C-alpha cells in the first residue's frame, strides 16, 4: 500500500553534539583500561584477550556508530501508522481506525520523558531523536487509551495526514 506520509529522521544536531564527546570519552577510557591491563601480567588464556579486545571494540566503536546512525522511521498509509527506531527492534503500529485523537504539541524529551530514543511508560510512549515539535496520537487498544508521541520537523504535514 502506498505511503501517504513517510519520513526518516536522523539524530538532531542537539543530540548529536553529545555523541561526539561521548565517543571521544569512551575512546580515552578504553585506552586507559587497555594500558592498565597490558601493564599487568599477561592474561592466562587467549580467550581473555579475545574478550578484552571484543569489549574495547564494542564500547569504543560499535555503540557510538549505532547511536550516530540511528533513524526514526515514520510511515502512514491508508490502514496503518507505524514508527520504528532503527536499527533497534523497537516498533509501534497503530491501526488508523483505532485512532481517537491527534494533535501537535511542544515537548521537551529530556524533561517530559527522560531522554531521547524510545522513552515513556506503559500507555504513553515517545519516539524522539531530538527536536521539540511533536505529534501525539491517542488510540484505544484492549479497552485502554494509549498515547504515541513522535517528534518531527514535519509535524503539520503528519498531523494533516493522520486527521484526513
């Protein structure tokens, strides 16, 4: 089914300015830990080296790379509203017929939800890679009202598609 709205967001500049220093800090910590380990007696097993090097690669390279390449994928078609935080397996889907109310609003992801990414509590989720402008969808599922909020620079366009 063709999309009536599709968007791929990347990490905003506001969030991104924290990722570079974080990656640099992690690199320094890893170098210090490796120096400490190498200055001690050598590991008794080759598997200890593999574990140590694997941990260094994971913490120093893979995690910052994943955070840097994260995308928020938003899609609306005639039947479904879906939001996915890529590359993580987090995904929310709402059938359009379940939607009861849609509205745009300003949010502060850090203050209102405790950070960026996928945040919230049962029944009230936020997907955000930065920004303050958001669209909230209230829908009913299993007899309960739930909220799904997505920050987007295209809030007016998303709102128009969801209310049509």
